[in-house]
């Protein structure tokens, strides 16, 4: 009996079914997104814990292959590697908080105390460029800035309920983050058993050939995601450190705050470095316009070196997709899923490109015309 896949109508039926599913999905995108949002709302601690465990896993593996390679017992090696990996992450976060919070408080206090001077300097710079300060009504702004503390106090009084509800939400988020962090410890400690269970389930639910194809696909996806996360974090750390060294040598203020902003926005593909440079430049512009100009020039040079030398050396050809598709992925991912979609745009595009080259294109070339 002839296989149903060999029927002449089978390929057209599959294509039509896919088109119908896509049409229904796109026409009901709001409801679909709401359902996905509801799912993530209930399972967000588990999902966030899995993400934390996935990010910490490469560091744990590195410690297992280097520092604890001499340990014979696998369980003891895994335990010590996981423990040291989480301790490293916690110490790094504590270091960031101890460095940033005092600078942030100092920055806000300095900005509030010198607001009139900043505006006056800005007015002088505009007048030197031929722009009249009266057109921008800066005198009114300066006089209103004298009562800045009173304005903030009135705002707090009028919006006390909103501030309290926001504080409660922040508290709930902190508790959820703590729960997710604890879950990530358990997930990473139990990763070997979870992996064996998943492999056993897949082998029992499909034939050997299909299992091998799926396993190859999952290994490739894991390689893309793992390489992207590790080297993107390393790249941002290098860029932020280089920025901090430059600012410290020149004697610029807010070294930790601005460098942290630059490093965080460097994680966002395509538009992130530009946004980080604008925010950092604006912070420095309020203090010293020449510092802001030097910062922007250095950032331009640093991002050029990062884009053409550092990133190719780190990522190699494993994420080798065209810049056009990355830009399309960033735009579509951002509109569909917000910041998360932007952050995952590059690995998602790389996985889709792998699916197209390794599966869809060979199938189209070999099927009967």
C-alpha cells in the first residue's frame, strides 16, 4: 500500500494546514498573547528559575572541568561546582549593588542640589551657539527648580496610594525572585536526572530515527543559546570595564553608574549600545559638556571595535546570520514580546536559520516536483 506521504496531495494539504494555523494565530494574536501571558503568570517562578539555572550552568560546568576536575565522585564534583557558581553570582551581584547604590544616591542628591547650575551652564552653552534662552523659557524653569523639594513632597502626598501599591508590587517581585533563585539551585542540582527522564520519554514516544533528528536539533539549539548567553554577557562585561577604565583615567564622575548603564544596554542587540551611549552622555552633559563629548567619541570607537573585532572573535560563525535578518528579528520580537523579544531576537533568528538550512531547504530540494 502506498504511503500517505507519497500521495500527490499530501504536501499541498500540509502547506494549507500551516497557512490556516498561521492565519488563525495572527487574526487572534491578542487572545493568544493573553493566554501565553496567563500561563507565564502562574508558572513565572518556575520559568525564571529554569532560566537562572540555564545561565549559571556554563559557569558550573567550567568550574567542574577546571577547579574540581580532580574529584572522582561525580555527585561531589557537581555539588561543589554548583555551589561555587552560585556563590560567584551572588558575590558579583552584591558587588554591583554596593558599587551602584551609593553612586546612584549621590548622583540624585548632586543632581538635585546643582540643578540650577546645570540649567545655567546649559543656557550659556546654547547662547554661545546662538540659541536664545528666552525661546526655551529657561528662566521660568530655573525659578521653578528652586522649589523642587516642595514639588516632590506634594507629588508624594498626592500619589501615596500609588507609591504604596508599587512598593508592594516590588516586594512581591523580590520574593518571587528569591523563590526562583532557590528553584534554580534545585534544578541545577537535579539536571542529570531531569535530562535522563526527558531522554527516556522522547525515546519511548518516537522511533529511533526521529529521536536522533530531534536530539540533533535540540543539541544545536542548546549550543546556539548557550554560546549566545555566555559570550554576550562576557562581551558586555568587557565593554563596561573598558568604559569604566576610560572614565576613571579622564576623571569623569559617575564611573560606576554610567559604565553599568553601558554594559546593560550592550546586551540589547542593534539599538542597545546607542541607547546606552545617549543615556550616559546625557548624565555627563548635566555635569560637564566636554566630558559628555569625550564619552560619546570614546563610545563610538569602543562600539566599532566591539562590533568588528571583539564580537566576531567571541561568537565566531556559530550565530552567523545576516544583519538584515537580525534587524527584522529585533523589530518583530520587540513588537510581539517587548524587551524579552529583543534580547532573544538573535538566538531565535539563528535557530530559524538553522531550521531553514538543515531541514526545510533539503526537504524542498528532495521532494518530488
